[in-house]
C-alpha cells in the first residue's frame, strides 16, 4: 500500500496450512524476503519474491529448525537467526549472500555467532549496513520451593531450588517430602531428576538418548511413573508410560497412551490411578483406570469435548473420587469437577483470574493450587471447592507458565517459575 494507506494490493497468498512471518524489503526495494512456515509437517524456510508475488526463490530450504527473524543488508546479504537444533533453546545468527536481481542465493549459509541459551529476534540494520541491532533474550523454567502455612492456604515467598541454564519443570515429590522430582533438559534431552530441598545439586533418576518426563509417584509411593517423550512429538502418536522402582532399577512398560495425555494417582490407602486421553477427532475426553503393575483397566468416564478447546490443567483428587479439568485460554477460569463415584459433577468459577496454566490438588482435597497468567503477571492461587480464592504469590511478567505441587507432608509447594532476561545488542564487523 502507499504511505497514506492507499491502494492496498495483495502480493502473495499461500496454501491454507502455510503462513508468512517477518517480511523485509530488498535494498533496492524490488523484492521481498520472508519466512514461510508450513504446518504439516512444521517446517521453516526463507524465500523471496518480486512485488507481484512472482519469481519466488528459496534462499534457505525448509527444515524443522525455527527461523526467528531476518534482515536484508545493503551489501546484499541476508542475516537471519536460526534455532541450533530441534527443541533447543539456542539461537544463532547466520548469513547468506543474495543476487539482488534474481533473489537467488549466492554461496552457502555461514554462521556468524556462537551463543548459547539465547532467543534472537528484532533484527534491524543501520542505513549503511555496517551495524546490526537485535533483541537477545534468555528464558528458562526453574523450580522454586515455598513454605506452606494455615492448612496450605498461605505461602511464604518462594526460594529458587534449581539454578542452571536449563528448562526445569517440577512434577512430583519424593515420598519423604525431602526432595522434588522434576523434568530437565540439562543434558541435551529431557530427563528426570530429583533434588533435595536442602541441597544445591540434583541427581539423575531416568536419563538417556530418548526423552523422559512427567514423573509421578504411584499411590503407595513405591514406583516412579513417567512417560517417554519423543524428540519430535506427534499428538496422535502413542507414547509409553513406564515405571521404575523408587530405589532404582530396570524400567518396565505400564501401558501406551497418546502424547497429549495426562495421568496421576490418588494417595494411599487409595490405590486408584487414572490416565486422561483425548480421542483422535478431539471430540471425546476419556478417563481410564490403570494399575502400575497390571496396566490399563476400566473406563471410568467419557465426556464430550469441544474439538477446538484444549485442557491446560487436569488432576485426580487425593481420595480418587473426583477428577478436575480446566480449559486453556479462558478469560475467567472455570474448573469442572467430574465425579468418579457416581455423584454429581460441579463447576468452580475462579472470578477475576484468567488463563489457567496448572492445576494440582491440595493434600487434604479441600482445594486446588492453580496457576494464572495475565498480561501483567503470573500468579499462584489457592482455590477452595466453593470458589473462594486466595493469592499465594504474584510475580511480574507474563512469559511462561506457573503451577504448584504440594509435598506429601503438606509443608511445602514445588513451583514452576521462570527466569527471563532481555537486552538489545549491537554488532559490528560481521
């Protein structure tokens, strides 16, 4: 369009499952460069076209590595940021020469930076092309621990437990309440670790070339249950739910389930464990009992589901009689309490709090620990079964998720928190 918003013209249209991002002018204003995102399978490529959307050329071929941003310099080079490897949190700058007339690549891509643990976007060059500014950010999920009081309805300011540059997500506690089980990619792939709340270092529980995570304890506390997480998850593909003795040993398969499923167990003396699964067509939500030793059991509940909705939180009550679920992205959180014992279902409205990001039952089953993320902050809440809400902690910033898992003795809460740093940098001589 013109600089007065006049005469808008369509330049380029892609297929239904494709999208465009980060469109930039060539130095002479005769071509456009853009990142093309193909959804099935998800790949990223850098292409150019003329101002009529014709004469399209591929500059960087499609791959599963996320291309973050690009900038077309005066000397003809395109500098772009690219993810180092699938599931990596490392971006680096690359460059490639471009023939300004045809938009075709001249030479092969060359790496410009050797940075670790950074996201790079917002690339912008000076008029002479000799300086480049960019937004360089680092972001990690970390484990925090808060001390509970007043029957689990109040919490002291949490302290950071893990202290590394990895993504660490708490999922459970050891039975003695002295250590937290969490998923971490500190070794390059997801593994399961435990760290005592009085220690500064973690110990591996399950690691290896495959990815592992979502560790839970069996109801009697003798088994660690966990999922095998593919490096390239496919929602419809089956994944293995495994068990390993608390003291260590050889893993054994319990059952297979969908990658987007969730599961949990009640607390002793109740021995119920439940896996929640969404059907292939996204229209049904099923709760199935299972035994850590015997595998899949009876279907407990099946409910209809909106195929366009997803669940951000699910959880089995400590006595195994109620299953809580909540949708993601709601302007005001609603938690459905599904009876597994023939009773009536209920719904809790968490008034004034949007966008649930985590849900876990309190030790006594009288409330839920709920994460809420808004534009201004993310908060950890205690929500009673009648909807009464108490803020346990509220933290600035809206990036990432938050949830809290109570220890078996009810004295502490393991919290998923985030560490985010962001600055603008300038490069010369590249």
